[in-house]
C-alpha cells in the first residue's frame, strides 16, 4: 500500500453503528466493531461511538465478550433543550465518563457534545478546566463541540472558533475542537463546509466530521443499496438523476489537509469539496495531490493530527469503495 494512502486514511473511521441510518442494537454494533478491529482493515478503524448514558451498558457487554483489548470509545453527549443547561450537561457527561477512567474494558478519551450558538466564555472556561483536570488521569481527554445547523450557522462557527481560540492556550487547542455534521436531515452546503474548514485552520483548532460521509467522493445520493461496483461508477461520474448531492470523505479530508498545508482560501476549498472526478485525487509513493496542489506523506500525517476522524454508521462501505478505487489493499 502507498504510504500516502496509509497516512491519509489511518484510524479515520469512528464506528457509529448504533446511530442512523444503521441504528443497530448495541450488542450487534459492538460485535461488528470487534470484528473490524480484528480484520485486515483495522488500521482504518477509529473509536466506537456511544452515548454517555449508555456507557455502563457498553462496559458490561465488552466484559461479557471477554475482549483481550480495551475498546476505545467516543462518548456522545445528549442534545440540549435549553442553551442555559450546557454547563450542567457537561458536568453530568464528565461524571459519567470519569466512572470509566480506570476501567480497562473501555477507554473513553473523547467527548462529542452539542453546543448552543450562545456559548459563553464561562462555558468554554469550564470545559477547559474539566479537560485540564482529566489530563492528570491515565488517558488524554478531548472534546468536540457541534453547533446546530441553522440560517446563521457560518456566523456561529466564526464566533465560536475565535471564542475557543481566545480562551485556550496552544496546548489546550490540542484538546478542544469543533465538529461538523455533513449529512442527515439537513446537509450543509459546499460553501458552509469550506467556511468551517477555513475557520478551524485560521484559529488552529482541531475538527472532525460526522454523518453522510459513507463514500469517498461527492455524488448524487440514490435510493437503496449499491454494490461496490455501482458505487465505483458513482465515483467515476456515472450517476442517476434522483437524490441530492452528498459530500465525500475524500473531498472533505482532502480539503482539510490541503488547507492545513497550503492555507487554501474558502473558494479554493469549495473547489476541492465539489470535485466529483476520482482522477483529480492522486496518491503516490511521495504524497497526495488534488489537481495542482501537493503535499508529502509527512505533511499528511501532521495535518491529520488536527483532523482525526469522521463518524460513520458503516465501516464496510467506505472500505469497499476505497478498495474498488485501488487506494487501499
């Protein structure tokens, strides 16, 4: 396998099998994760995604399986019903996570939680303090905040990114980041994703993605299941006319990596995100390129430290597509 592809896709996919559209029972999702972790594509696998309130049930299932290794877990905070309850929800989330800090059946090192657009400096200071206290434990903790997609979402991302950057010292920026939802009931535009990536790069914040990124390239989402061959035809440009355009994880992460290396502007990022031709993305022994923009293997690895992963309810589909494109073994 090319070193550039390894660096690009390593540990990229957090498995969210319990979440839509898969919505598997926890036991089945955990069995899938265990199988993927023992399979040939394990190097692409990230963490298991579980709601904070279900961590106890997950721990019991992992122990019942008798797994040899601890399961790395992302704890997903509950949705907010009121902006004023953010700090209280954080307190509950951290208390639930702390219960598993010393338990080696599961290792919870990441919290992903919704955040209100009206997030205050005091809220951010509280989050930073809880993460700072958590760093004294055995596992480094990180948190990713997700703003609800709305009419003023890009403005909200702008304000929150600078709020986080102003409240966090350089070391803390390695522990607090933003999260973007690329699919689901409301899909962000290319321009919105470009703005999000640009803001995170400008303010030196971690970011990750979730939802809708089942396939590598931007494509028109069809109805029903497709075989790997049919998905490859989608990637090559042979698409039907039904469905709306869906974002691709190769586009999104390619844009993020190139933004980190070359400081691409919003318009340039939008071009990467709109790309539908597989031939425009090139992986070689020396690095990765989109059209005339190149980066080395070392630059990919460094950029991925700031863009760790995306959540997906399917691990098989992304892997099948990349194999069909000849990018992984």
